[in-house]
C-alpha cells in the first residue's frame, strides 16, 4: 500500500487518538470571522497506518509524545524544516524489522569486493537514468553518457560518476545562465535540495524497514553523516527528482529563492512518482522498498544484483 506524505506549514497541534493522527488548527478555531461550519473542520483525523512521511514546516507546530511513538512504530519518517522551509532533520525508528539483529550482522559482514560490485551497479543505474533524462528533456548528444555508463568498473575507480555528472548538469540546465550543481548555487538548486531531502527520507525509511543500518554505506563514508547508505541507494533515483525540477523550471519564476507552496506541493509528490522497476510500474516509495529488500538479499548471499528503477 502506498503511504501518504503529510505536510504542515501552518500552526498545528498534532496528537494521537484511537490509532489516528488528530490535527487541530488553532488559527481556524480562534478566528472570530470564520463561520461555525468552517470552525468544525478545524479538527481532522488521519489513520497512522496510512502515513509514510510527515513534514513539519512551522515553528508553532506541537506534537505529543504518544503521536511520535505511534508514527515511529509504523515506520514513518518525520522531517523537520528550518525557518527558510528547508529540511534540516530526519527522525526514524530504531527498529523496523523483526530479524533486525541478523540483518545487521549480514550487512556488517559484507565483503569489500561485494560492496564494490554493488557500487558499480548503482553508478551504472544512475548514469543510465541520467542519460534517459537528457534524452527526454534536451536535444543533447548522449553517446558519451552511454559509453561512461558501460565502462563503469567495480568500485568505479575511474570516477566515471563525476565525469558523467559534470556533463549531465551542464546539458540539463543549459538554458539557465551560470547554473552549476551546488547546494548554495542559483535556482533551481534549492528545488533540487528540497527534492533530494524528501527522497533521502523515503530511502532511509525503506532501509530501516528492510532491517538495514542507514549509517553504514557501501561507498559513502563520513563520520558526520548518519545516512551514508541512504545516500548510496538513492543515487539512481535522483534523476527522477532532476526531471521533475527541470519540468518545474519551465513553469515557475526562478528569480525567487524561497520555495512557494505550489512548488513544495510538486516536490512533495516525489514518493508517488511513477517509476518502472523489474519490468513493472510502481510508485517511487514502493519501488524504493523493492530496492532495499534486494540489497539485503545481496548482503545475505541470496542475490548478486540490486533491483533499481529504469527511466
């Protein structure tokens, strides 16, 4: 079942009642000029089991401990945003699988050659999807992308990922003067940052559900990064965000740095984007779960290939 992404940008009091998220909107309740019919809608309920991602984007949102416990027990990812409405925190459950200990051990025992092979597959899938985005969104010649994708060796010692990325970003946003992919760069970098934060939360949530440690990556290693494995596994999914942002760049004024409500709404649809994986169409959130499940099979010796989406 596809889980819902809930986004809160206004003051709200969130609590738990009968396995339901109870949403109270104080600004609506206290408004003197609102009709009673509208005030009656100031309290809304949503089933906890239907929620996959919760985004909190207002300093005046209050959550009860009981609600947080219920969300985490249902493997919900909770994202908090700063005053600029950019995601800055991610809360995940400690235990998401009944065979957690065994799965941790398999992950920890994964050999270096296996990790290098898995990284090779990851970069091949990423470059293939980047190539598909360029073919769909631009008129660029992509023979070099096909070659780089085919030449990726175990562990990507030639760093073909970086070579492909340099070509990809220059070609995809050629219509935007001065664009380079940088967190603090010109628009639409802020849209990419926001979209990747949502994607990262979806991947981290799926890893926990598969009984894996999001911290222990197959390639990324950073003592300050708690989600190295999520950053690894999300790589082939990034082009889905890139394509969405490219489409948005033709509809919105990019001179404004802060994201609007409509822009956030589009980026919050990322978990429900239609993707193809293992020959079938699926919402992105479901596909990510298939990817993380296949990753565990690689760690346990049941398989040698990760299941990634194909654009």
